[in-house]
C-alpha cells in the first residue's frame, strides 16, 4: 500500500496508516497462500484502495482462522475469541499493549484498521459480532436442513460484508441493496455448486437436505455417486434445477453496476463476468466438473485471466478502453 493511496484516502494518523499497511501485507500473504493475486486492487480508484484492501484483509483473515482444519474446533474458536477481543479494544479506543505473539500483532492491526474503515464510512460496527458468530457457527455446521437455513448462512457470512462493500462502492439506496443481495446470493451459490465435490471431501454440504430429499437422494447417496463418478438422472436434474434458480437471481441483479458511480463499476462488472463464465459452464452441463479427475480447461482459465487484466486496464484508463 502506497503513501499516495493512504493520502488520497484521507488516512493521516500514523498508527492508522501503520495498521492499514500491516493489513495490506497480511492480505498479500493470504493471497500467495491461496494461489491468487492482488492485482484487482487496481480496479478501484486510489482513494478507495486502502479501504477495500482492509475489507478484503478482514474477511480473508477471519475466514482463514475458521478454515485451518489442521487445527481443532477448540483452537479455531479460541482464535476467533482472541480476534474479537482485539476488535472490542479497538472499538473502545483502548490503548494496545505490546503484542506478545505474531497472531496478536496481526489481530491488533486488522482490528484497528477495520474499525477505522467502519467509522470512516459510517458502517454498523454492531453487525461485526453477528458476522463473526456466523463464522463461528461454521466450525461445527456440516449441512443445512432447509433452503431457509442455507440462506441464513449466506445472509450473515456472505451478504453482510457485501453490503458493506456496496456502501464503499457509493450507493446506499434500497434498490442497490436489493440488487447486491441477488448478486451476492447467486455468486455464492455458483461457488457452492462449483466446489460441491471439494466441500464434501472437507465434510460440508451446501445443498439443502430438503432439496436432496425432493430429488429422491440422501447425502450418503450423493457422496457415493460422486465418489463413483455415477451421475444419476436425479442428481443431474437436482443440479440443473439449482442452476436455473441461480440464473434467475443472477439476471435480476444485472443492473446493479449501473447504479454505482462510474469509477466504482469495474470490480462488480468483473465479478459478474467471471461468475457468468462458471454459470454458463454449469448450464451447459451441471455435473461435468464433478467427474473424478476433472481439470478446469485451459481456455476457461485463459478467458478468466484475460477478463481480469482487461478490467484492470479499463479501470486504469478511466473505463475508456476497448470493449470486451
């Protein structure tokens, strides 16, 4: 994170600037671990980059606490509690004691920078404990009985940060919030279908059990069919039904970027473009990606990478570049 970006964002206090830089460094480390890059930061105006980096750092930092399955549920729950303690101290503006561990140093930096972000943008700090509790619930949740149960997870863990981002993007209207909800829900459900096999291998199912039952399947039968690469017509139709549901929500949300300031649209348009690549693939064949040994086609990866750098260039040119 550059001094010029911190200056453009109006972040002047030295301790806050140090916290933002630390959060930025942590985000880069997380990106390397996940095998992803941080170039998308250039889709945002310099004055917004520090805020989005801290938002993404916060989300991925807590996600990583929850997702390190080499650690027991008890250890991960304790780490969430430690971060909550740092967050509470930052909210109360309590002076920080010298960190006694790398984890504590990171907790303090993320908490301070995130509280500064929330206050700068007048975002609801009282929602953060609810979001963390939603993350805590995933430590033991392995399935969701009904669609309403799954939607509650999405509304808390996925949608809440998306609504904060919507505010940072520059539209607080009820219409923008509704479209953000449709988009976020569809993006998350695309992830769930795309990662169905991987999530099951980790012990988690993100399809409602009542939807499986309506298709004449149990979770055990679903897992057995995926292990054997046997895609019964009932499974294909179940996933095709989910894809049709996603497409409806996805298309309802298409006008969301149009409600945003011009300088803030690129990132959301990029999100739509990359998610539609996967959605179209699911529409063409909802089970192909679940076959044992499936590898994402090189052409798919090339299109995703090409779109990413196209949009980075377009943002740098003030959105004037060539059409995709």
